[in-house]
């Protein structure tokens, strides 16, 4: 009786599935329809590092001000900023790269694990 627990299959592809797509562009779809384009270059228990296309987020906020251009971004490189997704989820992001196409940096792995239950698909 103890080992007859009912099976509740979860067919979602979580954040951990992204590791199979390291160093490739990946489309992550969240349950609310939000699509993120990411390229994870490294990941461990503490951080996931890589790139995110500019279309994948609404804003980057540094010291209370939204970053609008490369000059503002330059002053914020090497700092933790707030990255706001299209669905208004805000994540801490360590900014290392900013250009017209993408941003680069790191997320804390614990934040990403908190999002994993919202992921419906991962395509690389």
C-alpha cells in the first residue's frame, strides 16, 4: 500500500531541460504565453549565465531608472539590475553585456527554479 501512490505525470519541460540546449538559442514558453529567447552559456547551482534577446523582456531597471540606451547600460554593467519580463515578473540580473540585440549576464539559479513551474515548453 505504501508504494501504490497514484502517478501524476507532469509533461511540462522545466528550466532544467534548458541544460540540454547549452550554447544554443532556446525558446522558452511560459504558461501565460510569454516567450523568452535565451542562450545559456554556463549554469551551476548558484548561477545561470548567458544571453537574452531584447524582445524577451520589457525593461532593465538600474538604480531605479529604466535603461534606455548603451550609455546608461555601460554605467550599470557589473551590477545587479532588475529585468522585467513581458508578464511583469521581475528578476535580479547581473548585467555584463548590452547591445541593440541582446543583454548578457547572470541570474541566480534559485530565481530560475522558482519560474520552472511556469514553463510549458523548451525548444532548442
